[in-house]
C-alpha cells in the first residue's frame, strides 16, 4: 500500500467492478464468442457480418444518440436490432420496438451475451475483502458496465449498484458519484472510491470530491504505464488492505 495524499476518516466506500474485482477482458471475449455462436445458429445474415461491420453499426448508433456511449446494454440492443434486420449503418435507428419476432430475436441474443457475460465466480480473497468491509461500512457499486451482480454473488455486499445508462453518464462524469453520495447521506470527502482506471475512477472520484484508492486486478500496477493526470490518495497491493481504513 502506497499513500500519495492524506486520507480523511472513511465512512463509506464505492467500488468499480470490471477490472477491479475481476479481470473483465477474458469474460467479455467468452461472452462475445457465445453470442456469435448463437447468431451463427439462428441468424445467417447477421453471422456473415465482419467485425468491421459490427463496429460500423456501433459507431452509427452512438453518432445517432451520444447517450448510448454510456449504456452498454442499450447500445448492444440497438446494434443487434440493426444487424438482425439487415439494416445498414446509414439507415440505423435507435428506436427499439418491444414486440414482434425481431424484438424477441434481439432479446434472445442479448440474453445469450448477458448470461455469458456474468457467468464467472470471484476469487475467495475478493469475497473476503468485500465481506469484511461491508460488515462495517456501507458500500455502493459504481460501474460503466452491466454485469449481473446477483449472478456473480456480490449484490449482498452493496447498498445498491449504479450502472451507467442513457440517463446516467459513464465515469469519469461525476453524476454517479454525486448520486452515490446522496444515497449514502455522507460527504464525498469521507467516501473512498476503489477502482482500476486512473481516468474513469481516480480522476472521476477526485473531481467529485471523493478520496480515491487505485487497484487493478488485471495488470501490473505501474503508474508510469498509466495516463496519470491526478494521483490517487492510495494505491493498494490487494483489496484486503481496505480493512486498514475500517
């Protein structure tokens, strides 16, 4: 554990999820493979799309509605709708219909990805750290992703988990930090945010008046390799060090 700033009394903690509690990239890769296998079985036209085609649809969707950049679930539904309907990027629409055969097919594809995306278990030491901290302090999750917290067994540690969406801009925007502080009824200067991303988590938290603990489970923690513009209050060697602040 390395301190870069003095720390106020910690009365609550907020947590990023992806790449803080678990290595997210291989999980997403497996989920994408599961989705493509499902599409190959049920939707031959969409299965013929290249990765560049999928990216073009994604860019077109975000260009039509910038809010989709903060909502991974809604963005995926919009892109799947276009792909399954053989819609080109130029003709893509962000308005989703919630009935009919196409809607059911999109939802089946989405559920295939979402189930696979949340099909993993956290390491025992992560559970131990979350349990120890949550026994003494209120916790809130703040994530730009859309993992199913109940399925991976962490929902019981948190008062709530805030997900970025079309109405909640993703970190480093301060909206979710402000919402978490309001829900906790605790001043931001007494909340410690734990996250892996120097910009989205550390800079976002500091800009919102929080204290920031930097921890990444998916890569060597070398600040020289990170896009540092704001230093965290503390860098952790492991999540169990959070008990130091209890």
